C-alpha cells in the first residue's frame, strides 16, 4: 500500500468503512493534512455522522464524498484541499434543495422596515425583527444572557453553548431597549413607538449532536423549539433568511463583511441594554484556524 492510502485510508476505514486499496498519489500545489483542510474535515465529519445515523448527517453524498476524498489524496494522510473546496458535488447541494424539512422555512424572510446603515452602533426600531433574547433561571432571578434568531414561527437558531447544561426559561421576541417598557425613536411629529413584546416558554433545546465546548469549540449551533407559535403579524416580529439556496451555499464569503446585532458588551466595555449593530469582517476557516492555533 502506498502513501496515498496509508493514514488517509485507515482513517476513512475506521470512520466510515471505506476499504483500503492501492492507487496512485495525486500531485497538486496545495497538498495538506486533512485537519488543515476545512473541506476535508467537513466531509469526514459528515461521512462519520451518516455512518452513525446522527441527525447532523447530510444524506445522499456518502459515495461521492468517499470517492472525492480518496481521488484527491496526495500523500501520507494528506489531500489536495482546493480540489475538495472548489468542486463540491452537485449531490451535496441537491440534498439541501430536496431536504424533507425545507418547507418549514419561510418563503418570505429578512424584511426590514428602515434604511439599513452599516457600521452604526445603535440599531433602529424594526431593523432586526428576528433578533430574540433567551432568558435563564439564575441565582439573581430570570436573566437574559444569550440571543438568537427566529427562523420560523416555532424555532430559534442560536449557539449550542447558550442551551447546553443551563436552566432555560423562555424567549423574548420584539425587544429593543431593556430599560424601557415602550421603545420610541425619533421626535414629534415623526415619533415612532412600540410596546408589544412576546415572551414564550421553551419546549425543547436541541444543541448540535456533535457540539464540543472549550477549548476546541466545534459545531457551536443549536435550536430552540417554542411552546407556541410566534405571532408574526406584529411589525417587531419577523423571520431571518437561512443560506439554503444553491447560490448562497456555493458562495465564498471570506474577506467580505457581515452585520452582527445584539445586546451585551460594547467595544468600550460597558453593557448595552439597547439593541446594537456592527459591521465585521468574515474570516475563512483556514485563517480562523491559524489565528486560534497560534
């Protein structure tokens, strides 16, 4: 057995039952270890999840992924990373397009009712109607300590560390300023005010089945199922869009910028009770790995 199938084949055989066999080693300019290639890591993790029949499995791509990993092996436990990253299988995209639960996501989402000014600090009323607050039982009483995004009338997308080993109470929809009962913006005669809040109990917390906390954080994502649907007829209750389209799934966002919004610590170190927004750069998985492994 040559170097191509030495460690790589043993790894795949242990994880997902790929038999080891001889083949020629591929030559490429970016031959790197599996752990240093985000696409290879994602592929092996998905194959392992499918083998174990875990909920995180993306079905329909096992055979293609096995073939791609082996055909792009270039050395002792190494792969041609760009070949895995730039040529995703059509099945992996189609599996999302045809997912049986895709109908649970809204046809209309991401609507805002103000002119969006990126880079500002204070968000406007109704600018992020999908932003939610998660409340917890603490020694000081109920406290808001994490946020999330409403993806349909019954589910909130959040971080796994926000819903693991904690006593969850509920989710608040429609909040803007924690210090006021009625939130207002502007001045008469164009003053706009909002007082509607929806506090809904949590029915189930669903962290990613392969979530791993500090120091090596992985799969830090999860869902909250609410006990009753959110009333979306109010202007301060809306749904965020998820990147499930074929175009978004294949888009490289590294080097671009994203908007983040929420309550919490500001860059000056104080806690804001008013919803804030900011404009931040998006790093690739490779650059993040370099930063965190220094």
